[in-house]
C-alpha cells in the first residue's frame, strides 16, 4: 500500500473515460488505513474520491459499496433529504480493486460531542428514518441481504452461543443476553432498509446560521440491507446528550408506529460488540485478543448491581471502565461504515474559512489503529439497562423525560451546538 495520489488519480481515467484530471491530493478523511485514498479534481469542477484495497476483506467491502450505491436509483435518492455518494466507476490499480465515487462536502461531529436540542440531533434522527423508509425493493432488487425479525434474532442467538462456547463470558452476561433473545416482545419489529451499523461519523453536516448543523450527506453504504433498524441506532450509546433527541426525531419522521423496543435492542447490539470481539479473537486463535475481550466482559459484568439480570444497574465505574477500554478493539470487527473514501471536507481545519474566504487545511491519513480505536471507544458508552420485560420500560415516558436537562431556549441549544463543534475542532487539531 502507500500509493501516491498521482497513481490513484490515474484510476479516474480508467473508471471514467474522457475525464480530464487537473489536480490531485491525499484524501484527508481520517480513514482507517485499510485503503489507499486520494481526491482527483476534474476540469469540469467536480471532485472524485478514489479508494484502492489490496486485501480480500477491503476488496469485498468496496464491491459491496459499489453494488449499494448503484442500487440507489434516482427515485430512491429523491426520497432522501440528504446526498449519498454517486457511483462513478470501478477499475484496478495494480492488483488492487479501485472504486471511484463522488466526493461529498460537509463536516462530521464525533458521537460524544453531538449536542442535545435543535440542530444536529434531530437532523440525524430524521436522516436515519429516511433510510429506513426506503422501499425494501431497493435492496431486494439489487440482490442484497434481507433478514426477517426472526432471522435477526437467530443471528444474535448464534453470536451469544459462540461467545459463551469460548468459556470466557461471565455467566451473568450469558444469562442476560439469552434472556433478551428469549423475550418475544423484544423481537416484534418490522424489518426495514438499513445501513447495518450507522456511526456518528457517517453523517456530513452543513452549519446553517438559523437552524444549526444539518445533515447534508450520509456515508458508509456498503452494509445496505434489509434488517433490524435497531442496528443503525446502536451508536447512540456513545452520544448520551443527544440520544433522546435523535430517538424522538426518528420516531416523528417515521411513517409507521414506532417500535417500542427499538432502543432496547440498540443497546443490546452495542453490548454484543464485546462478544463479537471475543469470537473474533477465538476464531483467529489469538490469546491476546481473547484475554482482552474477556477482561472487557468482566468489567461490564461487574457494572451490574445485582445478579438478577431483570434489574440492571445504573451506570457504574465497572461499566465505564470496560467501555473506555474499547479503544483497543479494531474497527474491522464491528458493524461500522468506513467513510475514508467519500469526503475530506469535514477536516476541522477546513470547517471555518480564512479571512479571504478560502478553506484551509490538508491533513495526512490517520492510521487504522487510531481512527478505528476512536470509533470503537465511543461505540458503547452506555448505561447497562434491562433487556427483558420491554413493556415495563416504557410505562412512564413522562417521568423519564422530566429528568433530562433541556436547554432553556432555542438560542441556548444553538450555542451548545456551536460549542460542541468548537470543542471537536480543538481536540481534532491537537
């Protein structure tokens, strides 16, 4: 790997015959280093993203991305209140598969910095709902994966069993997860079009002076499928301030009755990333990975206040410690959307213009361990909650919502949004 931007830009003319490339640069998207990436500027003013993969897993992901983007017909795209990357073409660079797509503008907000209130959070919820509202024929017509509620439940059952078979999952967690699988109320949902694991960094924003940050693009389409919508909301475990507002906007935007167990399953999927990491290490016969995953599971189990898994603890130090330790878990073991080939305009140094109005700042590629670790570390910052008896969890929504610290005014919410963006800008530039 390590191809130059000039080498990668040459792939554009192969994927798009007749294209006149006038410039090229590194794709500064903070990707996970699984791909060589670059941006090519064309004479007609367009900018295209090129991503090349040499290993089989990355090549399969590019193939899935290409198929998904091609499945998004003009009609399907018209139903979305944001942009998805346009498929341009495919070719090969040496022995590696190359995918060329449209480069989308916009900036990203890390999950812990997504603020409550007006702006980013409601826009994210509406964006997810728009994806889930797409006709399932978009997916099925392209031959992509389709899972019923029962098949999704069986997938979880299999993962729990595989993790338990390693002998390294605390019994309390095994019982907890199996109780969740056995709870019929938890699995009564309608399968929808999903991205199979949205992340906060899947969203691209534009900062409107009046409305605040709004979603203008969505990345990471290689997991396009029909399945459990809760998978695309698991990332909210890392966004405690915005979670309620994202869920509320999602429910308001749906054209069907909301699934009352949606957020409970989303939390289950977040927890099961520990199990997925354990199974991954066991399949590779990597004792270091297995030991690491087992330690995380122990910390998670210790966060439970009592042995009875029908009564789950409030946030505890043991749970927080386990979740913080997830920065050791590689991103490629999780359901997540890589965005390193589709935009580089969200670099915080480019978010604010210089005095002359020009955008500034190119950044080097981020290593896979750093970028992947950051996404994983934020993934499961969540309270451990009961996953059984779903109906009891929703009997007093007013009381639950009354404890939230809401911004006093829209202006205050707007200031909170901008402060979060400034914090992200400062931390990302360090």
